[in-house]
C-alpha cells in the first residue's frame, strides 16, 4: 500500500481519487481531478437531466437510482440525446473534468469521463435544488442488490450510517460469481478500459464522500469491494 493524505493508504495496484466535503467545505482530497470512467455514477447526471426537463418517469427513475438498473438508464440516456446530457450537465453544474463517452461509443453511458471533484460538485448541486430532493430521496432507499445481481453494499454502506448512496462498477462481467440476495434489507481522457472500476459515492450525514477507483487487471468483484470498503473507512475516519 502507499500513503495518500492524512495517513490514508491506497491499496497496492489501485488508482484512486477521493474527496470529502463537510458542511460545504472540502476537508479531504486526493487526486480529485484524476479522470475515471463513470460506470453507474453517471446515473446521477442522467437523473438530474431528466428531472430538469420537467419529467419524472418513476417507472425508470426509481429502479435506475435505487437498484442501478442499466436498462432504465439506457432508455433515459436515449431519450435525453445521449452525450448531449453530459454537455448540458457540465454547463449547468460547472463541472471541470466530465466529458461524454468516446465518439465511437455514444451508447456507452458508463464510459462518461468524470473525477472525484466533479462528483462532489454534483452532490453539492443536488443538495441545493428541488430536483435533488427527488434524486437523494431515491438514493437513501438504495437496495442492497443491484438489478444485475451484484451486491452494491460495499464502501459507504459499510460505514454503518444512514446515507444517500450511488455506487458504480464495471469490468466484472455481466453476471456476478455469487449473486446478491436480500433486497428487502436496506443497506476525454484515458478511462482505464481493460481494468475494472469500482466507485462509492454519496451523502453521509453532514459529509459528501466520493471514492473512485481503478482496480488491478483481473480483479474479482468481491476482492475489489473489500479494497474499496477498507479505503472508504480510512477516508471517512480521516475527514
């Protein structure tokens, strides 16, 4: 492992970027402008754009935010004009490092580029606008299992505190080695393509916590989840 800030140690082989905002002030940051592919974290922007358009398709919005449903995200991505969603949200929120997917992959919303600093800006924006109450309300009711069967209770949910959470994962295949069960229980740069990403983001009490990671090539989901959870606990404790 290698140290980052305030004694936080990033697991060996992992590239990370993180930010903690407390009561409106950044209290911890590390490689906050490093760019990662978004995976499902971009669903925050898809949801915000949808709501800003004066719509609220609960049939799609709720499963996309609570259970990270990809089919719902793909439909809203198509309706919103794909990469145009990102361009609108960059202007609206004032994002610095976020960019649409590569031109040759316009349908791959998970290939949106973003940074920990920008994700924190998105949460700060959500906390002060009416649309944010809808988004954060669904995130506070996130399910333990994602719609694809992956367990999305890693990272922030393991802190044992009430939180509004949006997770992201990509590069672990379409089907988990061990399918998650128990949803009734609440709990424009290189994008690292070819290596798995695993992100945990959300609002925890008076803090916005964003931890983005690029995992070692060939990592399994469970091993990656343990690394992200350990890192998140350190980041939270250091802030």
